[in-house]
């Protein structure tokens, strides 16, 4: 799937996808439509685990992340050095 198209599709839903709660879901389906909301949730469910930055490294120095050899440390370092989003 084209990344630009994916971003364009998910952008209106992101505030709702990041703060999922019962009232948020109701607001999302009203704002973007139930079909769009359901498709966005399905895409987000597959995408989010691959792009979620490990929370234990949110306040860490880059050097500490680079030295960490755990699976979450490797994921954090990989996300920080992912060239897909560089301009």
C-alpha cells in the first residue's frame, strides 16, 4: 500500500486511535463514518505494534538505547534510525 495514501486515510482517525475509549469511539464513528472508522481500526491494529516506540526508552539517552541489546532496545534503536521518514 502507498504510504502517502495510508497517511491520508489514517490522519483524521489518529486522535481517536491514540486515545481509544468508549466515548472516543462514538465520536470517531460519528466524525469519519462507521465504515472508515472500522477500516482505520483494522489497519492501525496491524501497523501500531511495528511503529510503537518502547515506552521504557522515552527518557533514555541515545547512547544508552544503542548499547541496550534487549528486543525492545533493538526495536527502539531501529525506529530511531529508520530512514523511511527522513526528508
